[in-house]
């Protein structure tokens, strides 16, 4: 069975400081892993995806994530937060295309 | 912008009624998936269509049904609406045929309220 756990429901950082959003997954097969961002009243936007190539994946807007099979983790990071990063972030595991499972989400707050 | 559009933006229905939500996928995308996102939760997979056939379904009852058309449009139909059906409904289109690495492009969603 597949599952995904986002370890923090809320994360608060100051502008200019690093961001870490944590995600653990469980999968019986080799999954693809994604991070999506959802701004208020806007659709989900793909930040990055892992598909069994390089374990360090670079995405848009300075975000990156590292796939660690031994830890079954896919944490999202950014060196320096910007006010515009405030949003809801979802970690997603996909096996076989239609078995797509979203985490519960992490709300990122960025303080000035 | 992803090129995926949904209509209507908002909808209010009463319990027991039926509703049809519409989605227009990106041109060339053979796969469309529908999700239900309740307030404060992550999207839940409802079902997926590939070239007009359902090829995967989540834990949703049969009163949730869908159609996909050759012109890259699709529908989600919900019969006998219940209060718990109130949610944001998202459609996502993808090329299809790429297995689990297929990237999905999401529409802005339809907010359904059931009274």
C-alpha cells in the first residue's frame, strides 16, 4: 500500500531564512514523488518531481528536494524564504499513474 | 497558467440533487483525473480517464461518475448529493502513457456547497 505523511501541518519562518518541509512516504513499488504548491484561490502548481533519476531534484522558485530511499523521505527545502512563498504545500506519491496520493499539506507562513 | 479550465467556479446545491462539473484539458492530454479536496485537507483521488475509458478509481461510491470526450473535455457527475460532498473539486490533465511519472496539470477547481 502507498501512503504519504507530511510531518508538519504548519511551518513558520522569517523572510530570508531557510525553509524545510518534511515528507515521508511508504510504497510497495518504486514511486514517483512530487511537490505541489497551492496559493489561495489558485490551482495546484508543480514545484518539482522525482522519477528515479538524480536523487537531488531542483524545482522552480529556488526549491529543491532530496529523495532518500533509506529514510523513505522526500523533504522540500529552499535556502531563503520569500514572502511570496507563503502557501499550502503538498507532497504526492504516485504509483502506476492513477494511484496518486496527496499528503495532508503543510501551511507555510513567512514573517517579514 | 496550466491551460486546464473548469466550470463553474462556484456552485450551490441542496441535498439529494445531482450536479455536473466540467473540465477542459490541455490539448493533446489523453488523461484526466478528478480529485475532491475538503476544507483543510489534501486532494483525494476520485477516478481517472484515459482515452475516454475509466482506468482507475479511488474510494468513492458509484454515485460519483465521469465522462471524457474526444475534444479533451470531461465531466464529473455526482448523484444524490450529501452534505459531505461539499468540497473543492479539481481536475488534472496529463499526457498519459508515462506511468507513474506522468505530470498532472491542475485546473483552478469548482467549489461545491451542498446545503
